[in-house]
C-alpha cells in the first residue's frame, strides 16, 4: 500500500471535492436547460466524487484515532473547506431539484 504525504492527501481532497462541485453546477445547469436525465447523471457523478473524498477524509480520521500524529495545515483546512462546501452544495441542489420537479418548474 502506498504512503502519501499530508500534502498529497490534501490535494486529493481538493481534487475530488472540486470535481464534485463542478458536477453539481453542471447538474443544475442541465436541469435549467431541460436536460433532466443529464442533470441526474451529473448528481450521481458528484456523489461518486464526494464518496472518494469522504473515504480519504475518513482514513485520516482513523489514522489519528489510532494514535498517529496529524498535522493540521492551512492546506488541509482549505481541503476540508472544499469538501464541506461541496457536500452542502449537493444537498441544497438536490432539494432544489426535488422542489422544481414536484412543482414542474
């Protein structure tokens, strides 16, 4: 199993969270253009990317819980910010799309 530096892990979190955010934006734009199926596909892709980011984050939590020292850097805080904002965006957009679909907007 490969060992990654804290910086590499942070960049992986940023990568997957950023990919998810892009898919979320594409999802709402597709819905706005009437491409409902494509909108759903983008949300599914976003959830896959967030799943990858969550797995990385969870591994870091497990590492610290096992007693390994974890350095909290500005880069890591930035990565967590990306993850949390993408998760929030996903939930808001899902709720909006459900609302739009139920109101036929």
